[in-house]
C-alpha cells in the first residue's frame, strides 16, 4: 500500500486529493494545525464522507520540528504541500505571516522531506498568481513571472525552492502551476463561491444584493476535482518537472456572475453592487493558462466546463442554505 502525506488536507484541494488517493488505495496522512474548534476544521472531509478514513497528525508549517516528526512517523511515498495562507487579499494585511507559511513553509517541508524521507516524491502547490502582470498573453511553464501581491511573491519563493531542491539534491520535487480552481468546497471568501453563495441567498430571500470589487478581472477557472488528478499524475512520472494546469479559457468575473444568476433566473443588474472597498492594492487583470505540456506529458485534460461547475456550486449552496447544513 502506498502512503501519502498532505499538508492543507482540511482545505478545498486537500479534501479532494485525499478522496482521490483513498480511492486509489493509499494510506493518507494529513497534517492539521491545532485549532480550538476541532469539530469544524474537518468540515470538507466530512462533506466528502472521508473524515474517518484519513490519519490526522498535528503540526504546523511554521514549525520545522513538527514537520520532521510527521514525515519520520508517516514515512510517506508522496508528499503534497498544499498548506498555505491562500487568500490573495489577506496577503496585503498579513504579509509576514503569508511569507512565513506560504513561502518559508514550503522550504521547511522540503527540508523535512530531505532530512527524513529524501526518496519521497514531493508536490508543491504553485500558483498562476506568480504570473501577475502577465508577460505573455497565454502563460506556460516558460513565461517569466511578475508577482503582484505578497502571496504571489511567497509562492514564487516556494516554486524556486522546489526547483532548487530538485536540482541541488536530486529530489523528485515537482511544482504544479495551477490556475484558479473552484468547487462547492471553495472557501466563501473567494469570488466564485462568494457569488454562488450570494446568488443562492438572493434566490431564497435571505439577501437582496451581492457586493463585489473588480468584475473586469479575468480568470482561467477549472474544477478542483479535475486539478487534483494532475497533482497525482505529476508524482507518478519517472522524472520530476513543472507543469501548468489550466483550461485554456479566460472569463471575466462579470460573465462568471451571469452564469450563476441565469441558473436561478435572476437579473444580475438588479442585485450586483460594486464596492470600491473590495478592490485590491494591485490587481492581476487577466490570467490564461496553456496546459499543452500537461496534456502531452501527463495525459491530463480538464473535464468540467465553467458553466457546469458554477451550476454545481449554486445548487450546492441552495441545498446547504435550505437545509441549514
Ligand atoms: P485552502 O482551501 O485555503 O486551504 C489551505 C490549507 O492550508 C488549509 O487546510 C489550512 O488549514 C492550511 N494551512 C494554513 N496555514 C497553515 C499552517 N500554518 N500550517 C499548516 N497548514 C496550514 O486552499 P486551496 O484552495 O485548497 O489551495 C491549496 C493550495 O494550492 C494552496 O497552497 C494554494 O495557495 C494553492 N493554489 C490554489 C489555487 C486555487 O485556485 N484553489 C490555485 C493555485 C494554487 P486550516 O483549515 O486550519 O485553515
Ligand atoms: O477568487 P479570488 O479571490 O482569487 P485570486 O485572487 O485569483 O486567487 C486564487 O487563485 C490563485 C490562482 O491564480 C491562487 F493561487 C490563490 O490561492 C487563490 O485561490 O479573486 C479572483 C478575482 C480577482 O481579480 C479579484 O479582484 O476576482 C476579483 N474580485 C472581484 N470582486 C473579487 C471580488 N475577489 C474576491 N475574493 N471577492 C470579491 O468581492
């Protein structure tokens, strides 16, 4: 039986990845940070019905000795470093914490693996945010980076550390440069989920407006369930490498909203309010990924359209709000 260690297992991607690996017969260990509300931090794992199937080990990405202890105990074949302060807007309010967890946390995890299980295959959750002020209309593995937020700068450090550990120590360390991916398990602060939750509340008479910031921003959105498959595929390759994971289609926040409102038969114009407070100090105007390398080398392709994903998210939020769960 293969074993895997996932940091960030309580997050959106961690939950879907754990489900995928359990389905493949892995023993799954998850690093979980201590919380005073342990009854809620496994909510996504419970939603997928797998909370009892993973081995949770306490630790924190800011604490190297805890990471070493966990890797020593779990002796994983594969390590997926998904833990991060992942909300871009918060990274301007907490830049040092973001650097410590999202950036240095990756270095700490690489060190723990190098010292305790150097033959483990390592995955780093890199991000399309690293392209920031885009240097090419369609971004690939060779497009230069231009980070536009403390979050993106921290991710860039983690990305290069992953490349560096591969080249310096011969570790099987891969970096997945994933473009935005969403699902019913997406945190409510991110724009797709904010929209699907807001639309569901308006439909159910629980709210009358949806307040958003820059609706002209464009993103390449895919489904998290599809994207965790790419993570796993990267670690099954003979040689470690870096891959862009994207759909190759970019859509504005406004047009994504339209899909959600249309799904429940409500007019967007009547309910949408633009709030200047929700604009960011620096914006990533547009992202569009080129997943050609992932298709050619991993045989990976996105399976879910943006339309189907947004409808799935609206339906999940309607069900959640109607049942109170
Ligand atoms: P998420 O839902 O925000 O999950 C983040 C996870 O990191 C949570 O499990 C969180 O634990 C954990 N974490 C935070 N601080 C930690 C710490 N100090 N020590 C240990 N764990 C900590 O993020 P996601 O959407 O699943 O994304 C997964 C990863 O991919 C992240 O690294 C993100 O930056 C990256 N990424 C995401 C996307 C995307 O579109 N989703 C795109 C590119 C890259 P708690 O539950 O305790 O908060
Ligand atoms: O949903 P978002 O907050 O995601 P963002 O900033 O693109 O970051 C996400 O994707 C990255 C990959 O590219 C990940 F690395 C990162 O961890 C995270 O998962 O915002 C998307 C866009 C932005 O341009 C933002 O300005 O939507 C715009 N937006 C407009 N109104 C809003 C809002 N975003 C949020 N969160 N809330 C709004 O009210």
